[in-house]
């Protein structure tokens, strides 16, 4: 088979998957029994010498480091799907590390991947700091950041400010004047600042009577659920969750206390998660194409590796999805929302 032997050939001979062969070649974990089969297949085909000779010649590992903030997220799954759609046909494989929403851990993961000799690094960032920019500029390994944006480094993200304005303008149109924005800390500039600021600007624009209160939550469903009482104490007509996950946590809290959505209080989210279409009432939201974001970020990194011109159009579409969770307060038949929900809890 000579120089034309591929990972696929070795995998078929050994009776394992291509990813198993790749893990063997890159010293990853596979069972002893599979190690033996892969080793024997490599010896029969002469693949290993060709594989490493090519690697030495091209000085490429064909490995991409991928740093994610968390794994238990709908958005991360879609992002990874998009990344894989670009990297897989190009012959690249990913090494995944998780930062657990910690900026310090994210930076540590980037530095660890550099030492492992990956060809490039893709980071779904918690927040870009001066250290992120310093690392990106001081290393020959190209790094592309997603989720956050800074003109000093290769980065691509959703227009969070524009998404916030979409929701703010919609709720104005629906006659709402008092909102609670349930969101995350300003450490996450995209979601914690830009998304919120866009909403507040559009919601309050030239309306001195309009009011937005802020209640801080985490990204997870449970932390939003646990802030339900604090949100209701403020007696808004609408709760705007910085993500669909936050909105779903609030929705659950309201359901458990018999508070009707949207008759007594409205709820809106951001993200466009599939589950938002099947909860009751279905969640009004701004949908983001996370798979496309992953594809564009992966292609951006491949273009940098190949020293090609990078695609100029990095615009990502936003889709406003109007469902059932928002009450129209301008309709003549509507009655005024109660001033307080405390009596209902």
C-alpha cells in the first residue's frame, strides 16, 4: 500500500474507527486490546513511518486546540458541529479543553495547547483581556476567538448589541414600560454588557417613564430559577433573560407558583434553543446561528494557517422569533397587569 496508506485503511484493517487510530498516533487513551489491533495494522501497512515522515516534512500536526467555556450547553454543541463541518474535510482533528467559565483557566488552556504543538487554536472565550491579546500576538500559533470581539486579534461573534435592540424595540411596540433584565456579570462583555446595553437603549429611548431593573444570575437554568423571588419583588410586566436558559429557569419558577405567562407577566430570551419551541408557552426569542458561527470561525483559522485572505463578511444573521410568551399591552381588550406578584407566590 506504500505511501498511499491512510488512517481509514488502518482503521478498517484493525476493525476500529478513524478517531481511535488518531488517538493511538497522538498518544491518547484507547484500550489495550485496541492498541494491539491498531499496532498490528500499522505494522502490516507501513503506515506509521509514512505518517510521521509526512508530519516532520510539513511540520504540521493536523491538530487544532479548541477551548470551550463549558460542555453542558446547547450553544456549545451547535458551535462544535459547525467547527467539525469545516475541520473534518480538511483533515484536522480537535483537542478539547474546558475553562469552566473561568478566564484564568481559559488562558491556562491556551498556553497548554501551545506547548502541545497544535497547528492553531480556537477559543470560545469567556472574556478577552490584555493577556489574551498578548498571547495571540506573541505566538506563531494562530488563535481565533469567538463569543467575544476585539479588533486587536482575530475574533468573530454575534452582534449582541443589535440582538438586544431587537428585543427592546419589540417590547416597546408591545407597550411594556417596566422590564427586569436577568443577566450575567460584565466580565462577559458580549452577553453581560453589549446585549443588555442594546436592550436598554431601544427599550428606554425617548421614554423617560420606561424602566429596566437588573437581576444578576449565572448562565445556568438553576441560578436563574433561584432568582425568581428577587425578580418578582420588582413587579415588572416582562422579564428579559440574557439567554434562553435563563428565561427557561424564570419560566419554571413562575409555573410552579401558578403565575400565568404571558397573562400576568411576559418572558423573552436570547439564543433560539429548540426547547424554547416546546415549553408552554413557547418562548419568544432572538435566534442565533451557532453552527454557522462555528463554521466561520473554523474557516477563519484555516485561512490564517494557509496565509490566505480572510473572508471580509463576518456578519452573522439574527432571527427574531415571536411565539407566545409576550403579552400585548397596547391591545384594547387587555387588562392592566397586577402591580405586585408577591401575593401570588
